[in-house]
């Protein structure tokens, strides 16, 4: 997705829960009275969210839901940081539905974060086989 978006002239910032490695949510950024006292990773990631013109959420599907690592990351930041910019959803899964059930959950979450998602989904079913094929590119 990063490559595709950049090929279209967009600047991208990838926020990957596996890379950010935030703890299990105990204290989101907006629960700090003085945000300058929050961990640097929260402050910097929040700034990236605030600076974005739009969001593309890329979600796998775990037990027909969004992976908890993804919601854990997103929940660390306030609605005010996401609000009033559009979002799109890309989903993938091992099964034949391509993660659409997780995508429907994601749509609800994005509504609550005031970054409503646009209609079409980009879905990749059988992602394990797909990633094997893409790996050879
Ligand atoms: C806990 C767990 C639950 C899963 N549930 C589903 C599921 O409901 N539907 C599906 O198609 N694949 C399911 N899968 C398979 C994932 O779609 C597949 O492993 C995918 O590649 C995970 O992506 P990730 O490695 O980026 O997290 C599940 C995998 C895990 C680990």
C-alpha cells in the first residue's frame, strides 16, 4: 500500500503496531494531564496522525474481528487527533472473505473516531498464498 500510494504522489507515514510496540493500553495520550509528560512514542505518533490528510487502515482478520494489536494502537490517541478527515479500509485474511468482517468492525471504529471510511473496500483473500506469490516479485 505504501508503494502504491507513493507511486500516486502521496506522502505516507506507516504506523505499524508491530514496530511501534505500544504496551497493552493502560494510559492513552489523552489521559495525561500534561501531554509533554507522555512517552515520546505517543507524542510523535499523535503528531503523525494530526498531520495526516487521510488514513488508510490495513487490517487482518482475527476470529472475524480486527486484530487487537491494531485497535490497541489506535485507542492510544484521542478522537480529536483523527477527526474530520476521510479514511479507507484495506483488509486481508487467510480465508476466502479477505477480512471483510474485520473491515465492518473497522468501519464502526472509524465512525467513532470521526474519520468516516469511504465506500469501497480493497480486500485480499487467501493472504498466505497471496503473500507467497508477492514474495516472489
Ligand atoms: C488469532 C487468529 C485468528 C484468525 N482468524 C481468522 C478469521 O477469522 N478469518 C480468516 O480468514 N483468517 C483468520 N486468521 C488467519 C489470518 O487471516 C492470517 O494469519 C493473516 O495472515 C494474519 O495477518 P497478520 O500476520 O498480518 O496478523 C486468524 C489468525 C489468527 C492468528
